[in-house]
C-alpha cells in the first residue's frame, strides 16, 4: 500500500491496515522516515513490523533505525523484492 509520507502510513496502519514489512524512504514530506520510525517503535501494535530502508543517506544515522535491511539509492528492484519476500515469509 503506497503512502505519500510517514503520517499517511501511520494513519493507514493505526486504522487497521495490515503490513508484513514497511519500505521506508527517509526523506519524505510532512513526516520523514526518522520521525515515522520513532512513532512506529512507540506504538506496540506496529513496533514489530520490520522496516526496509531505501535512501540516499548512509552511515550511523541509518543504523540507528535498526532496520531489517537497508539499500542505498539507486536500488536493485530484484534485491528489494527478495528481502521483502523473505521478511513476509518469516512473519507468517
């Protein structure tokens, strides 16, 4: 389910939307990826959904997010799909 920003994604998830994994861009309008992740971690109903970071940002700050995986842009579609499939299978 696509969301234009972190606020929209949280609204969807808190409204009962389901996700086995979250693809997270760190640079989004309205609510960036770091703020989204902080909100997600603070919500017991959402905290265990793994995230996959897609970003041009590198380094320690990305590691703070404790993502299941991260990819620097540009990303390989096949690699991302492979990781998403694996994470979704684990959560089933």
